C-alpha cells in the first residue's frame, strides 16, 4: 500500500529510489514485484564490456583507499569519485600480510598525492590487536610517520547490512534508470573476478564465501567505500542514524 503522506512530503520519492538502487531492488521494494535473488551472481549489474576501461587518476581529486582486514589475502582498492562516478584505479592483494605491509605497498604505488587521501574499511579494523593497537591506529601512525599529507578516515562504528551494501554497489554499477556510474581499470583483475564470480549460496540470499577463499574480499572493501559515500540519507519509516 502506498504511503500517501510520504508521497505528499517527498513527491519525487519513487524517482529517488529509481536512481539510488539497482533494477531488482527497485522492482521489489518500489513496484511490489517478487524478485528471486537467491543462488545467482551477487553483482548482477556488472558487465565487463560496460564497466572495464583504463582509469586515469585526477590529481585534483583525493585518493580513496578502502581495506578489508582479512589476513590471507589482505585486500584493498584505490579509487576516486569524480563527477558522481566511482573510478577504481588499482587493487592491492597481499598474502600472509600485515596492516603495515598493506601501508608500505600503498605508499610504494602512490608515494604522494596533492589532493589528499581518504581511508575506508571494515568496522573490525577498530578492534584491538595483540600489539595493543587497532588496524586504523596503525594506518594513522604510518601516514603520520612518513608525512603523507592530509589523510581523512571515514570508518563506521558498525558495518552496514550486507544486503544493503550489495544493492548499493549494484545500483552504482547500473541503476534502474540504466545509467552506469562505475569504471574499473583492467589491472583490477581480482575485483573484476569478484564481480563476475561471487554468488549466493543455492536457494539463499547468503553470499557464498566458502566456494573460493580468494573471492569477496576486494568487493567487500569497495562496498565499504560505496556505502560511506553513496548511501541514501533517508530511509522509509526509519529515522536516519549516523554510523560514525
């Protein structure tokens, strides 16, 4: 049933949904259709022919570094958002590595960037390690030590729901209006593999993380970035709640 009070208050509500979510979510939540999302590709909006092309970094836009704190492999992606488009320029995949290793590898590839750096990632990075510090404290210490310049941290207190994070990534890949707002550089082979091969478990809407232990980490890292930068500011029937 339509919420007429909501439509009176927000006349373009359906248009906002159409631009903010992928086709499957829009059909299900806005149009009331039954859409079976179980057992198939998680990132169903991804199309190599549409989304993969060389990414040239804009020196006037900050670098965005998003991490997933899995130990083996430790994965992260480097991106920018330019004119509303998410552009993934590189990926870092390190086996049996530490947070320090990830920082050193990032610095070796991107030794300086005048427009600054923004760090994103999993909320678990706020948990204390055996060293007595958190992953994010290690990252902060690293960049302060090398004098990298302006570094911002956009980290949630708790991770977003997986379903909503995935839907938002799919919407940026291709929203219901058919517009793709996403480019992935061909060098990001692991991320492209994630987009093409990560699936739901049969007859469920749970992501299958057991089929291949190398999958999901890069797309998870990117998802944290997308959620922090692109999540809807108002949800139906809920009060907006800041994550950090």
